[in-house]
């Protein structure tokens, strides 16, 4: 059975999660089934977006991908915001960036390198995306660093996050415009796109829209079920919201996209693989995070500020710097992939043990 069929087979967990939730089943099982149900729905959402991109052409299709690429995770975090799980939301923002740059890119370089040896890609495109990622992390770090001085003034604290969010969205918009208009050395402004214009559409526009709407509604229901079970899961397994946000939520929301990045790397298409992993990280940092700031204001509950813990900021800075160094030379090998995976494992372990360590310190104090 192909990987795509295995992912599609997980759709059975969508009704299972809804039934178990409606009948008052175990919160742990509800959480597990909801996670498994979101995976194929996110895959269908991405597939429908790609099919629409073929019909609409590279420019509008690229805009669709740039807007809907992380829609599944955005929906999950909106429901988490509604439940007041702000720490979970901020952790998922950090976790998405870490997961894309360390886990996904790491597996892509490792498996692609083991199969093909030294792999090459355009260093200018990868370098530009790496620079944007560094700027994105700087933007996320500024409110966190200055919050120590202005946290007593709530209006200033909110104003800083809102202002930075606006600048980040503008920067993301400019990066999208540039990607549509810049010319490669061959003179083709779209030479480094996914190449969807060279494939024939499997679905009609109508079918693509229907699948996109149904998959989105499915993710909405699954997200509500998943978020509702988070509190019980944290208590039962001793996991923190921080760990669930850093590791589990990004993995569930983006696993279909992650598999694509690894598969194309194994086909020796490193340029496309990097476009997926780096592009997804950019979208989370420069678009999803600032949009969530304004969504939290509209909800009228607890406001999401772009203020992250020092642990999250340090992890982001270290991750982006390592990924940037790897992307700059235009070449990759399996050892670089292994290094990225090693960093991800160490960070995951650190965030797993962090809550227990903090609790011990507070108890001792």
C-alpha cells in the first residue's frame, strides 16, 4: 500500500473521534483519534489547493499555496485561542518553525543524501529564504526582549506586538510578490516553483473547491475535539501545554506537507524540498503568528502577544542559524541532515523535561 493510501485510510478516525467524543469516551482516546483524523484532512486540503493552483495558473496558485499552506494548523490554534490556551498557541508557532527546519529538513537531507550523495540546489533562493527566516526570528524576538521593560504598561505591550505583527505581514506580502516577479539566471520567474503548471489536473475546479471546503470543515470539527481534550491529556500523561504545542500540534497539522518534502528530496529535487520546509517556516513566522495576534483581539478573550519565553527564543535563534548555514552553500549531504535531527532531538528533550525542572525549582524555593 502506498504512503498516500495509508494517509487517506486515516480518514476513518474522523467519524470515530466524533462518535467517541459525543458518547463521552476517554479524553486520551479522543485526543489520539482527533490527531489521526486531522492528518488526512490536512493532506486533502493541501491536495485540493494544489489542484486549484493548476487551474488558476502559477501566480494565483502560488498565492493560494502561500495563504492556505498552514491553514490546518491555523484552525487548530484558533480553537486553542478560544479556549484560552495562549501558551499552547505560542508554543505551536515555535514548534512549527523548529519542526520544519530541523525535523523535516533534517530527514530530507538525510534520506536524500543517503540515496543520491551530494545534492545541489540554488544557493541564492535558499539564501534569500534563510535571510528572511533570520529577520522573522528577529521580529519575534523584539517584543519578547523589550517586554521586560514595558510589561507594566499593557497598552504599550499590546501596541508593540500589534506594530511588529503589521510589519511582519507586510514583509511576508513583499516576499510573496518578489517570488512571483523575480527572474532566475535562466530568465524564468517561476523556474523554482513546484512545477504544477507542467502537470494535468486530476480534479475539476468544482471538485477541488468542494474537497477544500469539506476538508476545512472537517479540520474545524477535529480541532474543536482535539483542543477540548488537551487539558485531560496534560494531566494524565504529565505533558505540558508547552511540549504539546512544540512537538505534537505542528506534527499533526503539517505531517502531510512534511512527507512531501521528504519524498521530493529522495527524488533528488532538493530545490522543491527546501521550498516546502523553508517556505512553510516563513509562512508560520511572518503570516500565521501575526494574524493570530489580531484574531485574538477579535475574540475578545486573552490577547495573544508576540512575547515568547527565553527558552523558545534561544531555540528559534539556534535553529535558524544552523539551517541558514546549511542552506548558504547550495549543497547538502546526509551528515547535515543527521546534525539537524540531532538538534531537534536535543530541543525536544529539553522542552519535555523543562516543566518538571521548573516545578522542582519552585518547590525548592
